[in-house]
């Protein structure tokens, strides 16, 4: 059956909106009709080669939709069920999974090398990050779908698949923000906006949002920021000035740039914690000297997928949504059609907006 999709023909090439031939689900697979998909900066990192994937591929890893059909052996979902796509399913058997660190599963992205569909001309296609959400429909492993929690609209649920799990998890699982602490969030995109809301939910006393664009201040404050700083050479000094010259307890870096990682580190107090969420390229080198590492006593840590377990965290997030503490609509800066994805990529390159949501 032919459906329309956004295809990346080669690394560095623009996306092409075209028809693809999608097979029926085989054993252990599920076919999903997409309701919505988020346009995430990670998709841009795939298209420009920062993160390597087999091509040609259909990108999109943040989505939700309705089950159309299931293959043999699939029992946890059925046709008509609403599902969230999970782009990094854990295998349950590798070393990381045995430690309970499912977000570091060694086999999570093994499906990205599979051929899951073909162009109408017969060219093999790969699912960019397992789920190929930039399409009207997709076929995925059953491990890549989770039931949509009660009370969460299907289109909004798409954001749970990456931005919200990542931003919320960075604050609650990685940085472990405690009530009364001060927090700075660097980068006011979709993940950053989720992190700001998560910091508010955690009870942070001061939440500083930092971004290169002054235009994002309204978005940031709506998400929970108490203060806003336009990124510059004096950002760390400004943040210390907002916190009694101490620096924040926690900095969450969502941009993946050497300069913002270094500034986030410099903005934390002595003994503070910096969590890096953003995905940067190998050319983004961050340097520290041995004396400052000793003197400041700060902790610098990476954070993959918010250090989250989607099966455990989705119900928690749903409860925050139902209680009005978490507003998914605040993460969406524009709602677009499938044809609008290439332009949304250009906006990300220009540093504009938060999260474009593709509505099918």
C-alpha cells in the first residue's frame, strides 16, 4: 500500500516528500496510522550526518497514532488502539538493561538498519530511528509502540515520544532537581521547554531560561521560566547575578554546542550539577583544566533520552498532564502538514521556534 512520506535520499540532501510502498506487518510488527509527529533537532542531526544512519531513510522518531493492523504474536495492542512510538526500545538482555539503564540499551537502534519499505521505484528504505514517523503510516516492531495514556489527546501524545521524556527526564532523573533549588536551562527548543516545565513541577525556586533568540522569552516564561537571558559572552556572569553571585544549583544544556556546555558549567555554583542533553558534533570540543575541576567540585554528566524508561515514565507524565501541571501545547510553536517538514528543518537551522508538530 502506498503512503506519502518524507524521505532523506542521502546525507546532507534535502528531504523529499514522496510516495513509498509500505508492506503489511509481519510477525511481531505493528502498522500505525500517524496522527501527529514532532520535528525534533535529532532528525536534523540525522540528515546532516552528525548521527549516522543508513540511507535512504524515512526520518521522524517522535510520533503517535492509531494501530491499523498487527502481525502474528502481537498481543499488547490491537487495531484501533492509540499508541505512542518509542524510537529506542530496550532489549532487556544487554548489560545496560541488566543494570536497569534501559536508555543505554546496546540494541535499541538495531532496527534502524532494517529495510522496512521501498520507494515506488523499488529503492530500499530504512526507518531513520526505528519508527519512520514522517509518513502517513508506518510499520514498526511491536516493541516500538506503547499505549497512549488515558486523558492525553492523540496528537499531543506525539510529543511524549521524545521532547517531553527527554526534558522531563533530564530534570528529574539525571539532574535530580529538588524543591527550592535554582535551575538554568540552555536552549529553548522543544526539549528545553519541556525541561522548564519539569523544573517548575520539581519546585525549583528560580528557573533561568537561556537562548540566543530574544524572541523566545514569551515561550520560556509560559513554560515556567522566572528569568530570561539572551546568550552572550556574559551569560554566566548574568546568571550568577540572579543567584546571589553563587550560580545555579543545576544547569541543563539542550543545545549541544561547546560554548553553551562550557557556559552551563560556568553558570553552576560550586558543587553544582550540569546535565548535557543536546547532541553536538565531534567538532564541538569542550575543555576544562584540572585545577578548576578540583576547585569547583561540579558534576558534569551526559543524558540520553532523559535517562527515562518510557514504559514507567509515560503514566507519570500522563498524571501531570491530567492534573494541569504539564502543558504539551506550550511546546508546539506551529502545526504543519507533511509538506511543511522541509521548511521546519530550515527554521531549526536558523534557530527559530520550539517544536513544529506535523498533523496528518
